[in-house]
C-alpha cells in the first residue's frame, strides 16, 4: 500500500513513539516550541475555532509553580522534562471567529449557549492537543502526555483572570529509553471499529 508519508515517518509519529517517563538532559529551544505550534495550528477544528491555549514551561521556576498541583506519580517526570506544555482551551474562542472564520460573520453567535461553547472548546482543544503531540514527534521531540493533576489549581495558577481551562499536561523533550514501560496492548480493528 502506498502512503502519503513513508514508513519511517509513520514509525516516528505513531508506531515507534512512546509516552516518556524519563528525559535526557537536553534543552528544548523556544524556536523549536514555536515550530511545533506553527505546525500544529494547521490541524482542523470546527469552524476553525482553534480554542487551544498552551503555556510552555521551560524554566525551573515555572515548573515549580506547577509542582504543587501534580499527582505524586507525575512529579519527577514533569519536573525533569526539558519543557512542559499545559494544554488548555479557551471558552472565549468565539471572540476570534470573525477573524478565523471570516466567510461567515455570524459564526460567533453559534456559540451563545454555554453548554455548546464548553463542548466545542473542550472537543476542539483536545484535538489540537493531539495535533501538538503529532507535530512535536514529527519535529524530533518525544512526548509524555498526562492527566493526574489538579485542574482547578492549574487554572488558578496559570489562567487566572481568563476563561481558559486546563485540559492536560505534556512533557516535551528527548526521552530516556530506560524509563519506558512495556508497550500496552491496543484494541484490534474488529474490537473498536465497524464499516457499515
């Protein structure tokens, strides 16, 4: 079967990629983090709503602000990651729709219902978080996405005064293979899918 990208790229992004628990002591530059965002932002979202908001923590001081809100099992792998992305979603995303979805000036009003706004922001922000992981892997970084933290605490510390809510945290850097677990099983096509 012919692919749009080669098998090496598929291995890098999916088949050979692993969630990291330990990191090599090798920094991630601001330029590389900007390149990751510049690639991930092209992933599709509903009405181009683009609700993801990301705070990249690279300094020890910034990561120390996150530490009190992490589950104990996530502290070491987060504190030692060269960069940590707090992936959030902005409930005020409709304010940007006149610019992001210009061919329909009324699109902003589609999201007046708070429940729809919440669902749309969370769903599309989660998609963008997935694009972040794919973009990071494609550009040579390893990723360690995780839950296991206090969303309320992180929101107070990093998103105070905004309508942004945290979704998940992701370590970024160059993984230390000694920290990998055995790969867990995945569901087969027949277990997870139907073709009708």
